[in-house]
């Protein structure tokens, strides 16, 4: 649950940051856009398409796709444009040939042909008579593009028109290199960088669209965005075209956060708001204040993203102060929402409740949805009743569906999955994870959210496969997660799952040193989990003092959550039992029972049903060691349905093993037939445990069960079965060298 909470909050970071993308202090600098030979070539293609009466359905479709791509992309060379038209995907060979003919005509006839081109484009949007529709609709995508280009052309002075014609001549002749224009107002296709390679210069509209697409992809579906290195190179090209492009700096900021580059992200954010800062003599005091307070708020978000909470609070206080002076309730509410994350646990609940109400009153629906999810999460950690928690999430579901916020729908599914896992209902957790993945699939989905919540759902499926011994399928799912989420913070989710999987396999193979190394590696992902795994290694190899030292460090940790405290109590009781001797066993057993009962009370208070079942199993094992088999059997029968319903193969095997031992221990002494029947029932239960342990490659447990079965078969005089179990045990003992299982451990 701790991992779910951590990565859920990282998801909330990215979503809340999205609300600040458009905050620019009303001083956005629009890039100047001018006519270029590439845009004239695009206009020629549009003219030829509109005047062609023989085009088929596939040609119409292909030309619509190509024209949309040309309008949105940067300027390209003539050869690249022709090659794109002739690609098998589009097969527009006729239009490629006509484009070359038109360029040659303009080159031969001079400026008159260029003027005729724009006159013809203007006529395409005029009706020939009152009843007929124009060939090109003024309000269509192509119509709007043509109208904008007509406006740019009409604004050109005569010398600029001549320069444009000269550039068209060079564009028609040149195959690779494009020469620079003599007029600075005419934007160029390429410039040569220090490495000798051509650098694309983006027009204003294309640059804005590119930044918006990449920023949206980084925040909602990262694997559709460019790789970090390519995206940073693209940002540098955009800034060379226009150094005052604040949006490009913000895109660089998102890209730096993507790879955990703190210095780069801070530098990009500063540059972004430097470009947005209004001029003293051209803006009102309100514009300046707006920019500064949102700059402080974004800076607080940045520091919170890197877990620098103290520094984030200073920036947040500055944003609050500026917002209060300006009376900006929206900025205050956004700061209030972040404050609820940055403060300590004690005051978090009431603050989140007020945040939900105020955000709803102000109509900030996205923040309201996030606050509801955070409110449910806080309630769960405060040990509120689960129905209350899921009731809040239901309100969040309603709000998300009403406003079609697919990102929050995904986060809500992930939160439900995390909460069900927290409460010990692993089947429900897996189901919610699969519903999240189903929500984000389908060819007809236009907007999908592939953030940390989606990665968590994939890892939840992988964890379930690991628990049930389907290691091959689990590796396939984890490989998919690796390819889909290569960057932080999502990669931490699958890294932790992968490391835990490796650790478990090494521990069961009794490779203590390698398992210890993996446990130490986990500390970079989860320090408490790392200490718990180190304690497990110490228990397995018999280093009991060191194991108790790790457990003591966990119990003293200020942010230890109930599941960690309960697991620490379970490990502590196991170490205590394993290290006991016949002389002090009574005192040690009493100490273990007290510790387990305290942990059982903690589990009951926090509604942790699965941990309650595990604690009852450990208590039953201690009662069995104390010679109270009937009481132990009753306790196991009470707890085993929960373990079988929501536990993995290993836990189920341990439950069956303990149940079989309790059955046999509680068998009546007389008559012999009745005792024999009970012992056979216990042996059958042990066989179920053996099958489960075999599935998850727990060889030491399999050998221990074979030894028990041989002993019990011998007791009831079934010698052939005893010999068979003994033979299998000897075979496995020769094949796998394992340490004897401690009889005092569950």
C-alpha cells in the first residue's frame, strides 16, 4: 500500500501541474509567422486538389491526411515533400507531379504566376452563383489555412514578394540545401548548426501545436511523446527560432522532470516565467502580480515533485501571500490543495475536507476530483470505515464521468485497487487494476491516460501472476511495463516489483548473500521494505540479533504505516521463536503472544483483514507448540478461508501445512481407526500444501512436507507410502541442498 500511495501522489503531481500550463499572466508572446516556399507549395497542392474532379475516395482520404500533416509540421525541403506524397501510405503521385509542374511554371513566368496563384485560391472560396457552394469552404481546415496565408501575402511589401519569388525559384531548383533569404521577415526552412547538420526552424502556429502535443503526451501518455534526448533537441531548435517562447521552456521543464533532472527543471521553469513576465511599462500591476504568484506556485509544485517539502512550503507561502493581496481565490485554492499534501498527517484530514468544499464552490472540477481521491486516501490511513472511504471515491467517480476526466478516472481505479490491497482483498485489487487497463484500451479511444496509475495496474497484474507461480507470464507483463514506462516516476513501480520477485526467488533457493544484496538495492525504492527484507534474510540464515536490529529500526521510523508495523511484529515473533531454547521457551512464547495480540488489535483497528488472518495463523502455530492443538485448530479454521481467498500460493501452502499439522496433533489416541482417519485427512491436506509449494519452487518447504508425511505414514503403519515419501525426500535432498526447516516457525 505504501508504494501505491507514493506513486499515486506522484500521479497527482503531474495532473495538478497540468492546471498551471496555461497560466501565463495574459502576456503570451505570439511567434510571428510568414510565408515560406514550403507553405506556397502546400497552397499549390490545395489548389490542385480542389480543381481536380477525377479524384477517387482513397485519394480524398489520403490527401486529407497529408494536408493535415503538412499544415501542422515544420517546413520541409522539396524532395522530402515529394517523397512523402509518393509514399505507399498515401500514393499521391499525380499531385506530386502537378506540384513540380506548377513550381516550374512559377519559375518560368515570374511574379505574375505567383499573383495568379493567390487570386485562384481566393476564387476557390467564392460561389459562382447564389445557389452553388464554393469549392473550398471558408470554415474548413483547409479554408482557414488558405485564408490565413492570403492575409500574410497581402501584408507583404513589393520587395518582400520579389524575395518570396526568388526563394521559390531556389526551392524548385535545390534538392538538398536551401539558401538563406535576403529579407529577414521571411522565415527560413533551415539553418546550419555547429555540427554541420541542418536545423529545422518552426513557424509560429506549428511550434505552438508541437509544444501542446508533446506537453499533453508527457502528462497523459508518455510513451507517445518523443524520447527525452530527441525532445530536448527539438526544444533547442524551437528556442533558436524564437528565444522568447515560454511554452518551449515549459516543455523543457516537463521533460527534465521526466528524467529527474532537478537543475534542468528549475532552470527551465525560471526561463519560462522570465519570458512570461510582463513589461513594467506595458502591463497593469494585476498582470505582473498574476504571473509572479503562479510562478511561486509552480516552483512549490516543482520542489514537492522532488520531495523537498520544506523548500516547497516556503514557495507556497509566497504564492499564498501574493494571492491574498490580489484576492485570487483560484490561486489560493490551488495552494491550499498543495498545502494539504505538504503538511504532517495530524492536520491533513480537516484541511482536505475544506479543500474539497472550496474547490467545488469555485468550480475547479479537476482539483475537486483530486481532492476527493486524496480525501478517501486520508480516511483510509486514519482507520475510517471502508464504506465511508469507498463512498467518497464514488462521488469522485460521478464527478469524473460528468466532466469526462479520463485521467482522474484512471487514478480512481488505481486508488481503489490500492485500497482493496490495503484491506487484504487481493482479488478485488486485481479486478480494479484490470478494469483500469480495460478503461484505457480500444481503438476508438481518442484520449487515454497512461500515467503512474496505469503502470501500477500493470504491476498489480504481474504481482498476482507471481503470487500464483506464473513466473513466465509475470515476466512478460513486467517486460511490457518496462517498455511502456521507462522513465521516472513510473519506472520505480515496476522496478520494485521486479526486485521483490528476484529477492523471493533467491531466498527460497537459499542464496543468502545474493538475496541480501537485492534487499539493499530495494532501499533506493522503499527503505522500510528493504529493512523488512533484510530481516527476512537474517531469519532465514540464523543471524537473529541482526534481524532484531533491523526490526527495531522499522519500529522507530516516524512514518511507519500499520502494514509495516504488523509485518515487523510477525518477523519479530518468528525470530524470537526460532532463537528460543527449552529452558526459556515459556517466557519467550508469552512475549510472542503479547506482541502478536497487539499487532492483531492494530490490524482490527485499521480493517486489515488479511493481516488479521496471518496473525491468527502465527498465534495458532504458537498454541500448537505449547501443546494446545484443539485451540490451534479452531484458530486456523477461523483464519484459513481469508488466506485461501486472498493469499498467494506460498501463503496458501503454509496455511494448509499448519492446518494439516493441527489436524494430526488433535487426532484422538483411541480408537486406532479414528486416529488413522484423522491422520490420513491431515496427510491429504499436507499434499495440497506440497502441490502449492512445488508450483512456486519452495523446495525447502516441499522437503519438509515429505518428511512429515513419511513420519505420519509410519505412525499408522502404511509402510509402502512411507517408503515412497522417504525415497522422494532422498532424491530431492540429493538434488537440492537446503537447510533444515525450523520446526518452530509457521
